[in-house]
C-alpha cells in the first residue's frame, strides 16, 4: 500500500530484462493491476473486474515490438482451464482481447484493461494514453527526450496525492 516508485534496470544483453518485464506487463494487463489476488478474485466473481492501462514504448518499435511480442506470447499460452483433484476450473487469468499490436494502437482485454503500444521518437506525449498505472520503456539509452517523456507520463497520472503509476525503464549497459 506504499506510494509507487519508478525503476531503471540497466543490464548486459541476455540478462532477462525483457522476459521479466513482460511478466510484469502481463500481470498488470491481465489482472487489472491487482495487488491483492483475493480482491482480484472477488471482483471477478462479482463481475466487476479490475481494469488498468499499460503502456509499452520505446523510441522506435524495433525495441518495443519484441517486448510486446513476449508479453503476448505469455498471454496466449495461459491455459483456458486447469484440472485439480478431478475438477475442472477456469483460469482466472486467461483472457481474450481485441485490437492491434501495431505501433500507436492498443489491445483491450475482455475485462476492459488496455495495453498501449507507443513509440516516442520526438514526442514525449506519445505515452499519454488513458491513465496508465504501468509504463515500460525499453532501450532508454536511445531516448534523447527521456526527461521530457518522464515528465509527460507523470502528468498523465490519475492522482497527484498518491503515486500509483510506475515507470519501468530498461536499458542495455554500455550505452545508457
């Protein structure tokens, strides 16, 4: 229940930044940003699912595209159901979605959470889609507008009293 903090992860290639981040993105998008699994399940049962806005971005889609692909790979491979002690249970995480993963577009899951794909190039406002509670920026070493982008993203936050948005920045050591 603490105020959110931003994070920068600078690692060598092959350290797992993208795969780890795709798990965090999947969690935020598929659970509506839930921080308490029991509350998530109660909301689902009441048919009032939690929702969230997530932004995946980079200066160019050649960096954000693969991160989005890893995220969607995970989402596509969640089971639709599972068996436990002879009973079949629907997976609470399995989701269908619509939309496009194309740069500048979004995907919307059946619960109403959005996953935006943005490229920033010379536009620090590109990530101001909805009220994102998670923004993942890949290859920040190439951002010549990083300070402006962070400022614009912080300005898109839903509340200034309590920080809920996390800006998760990734970079490859040696160029950041």
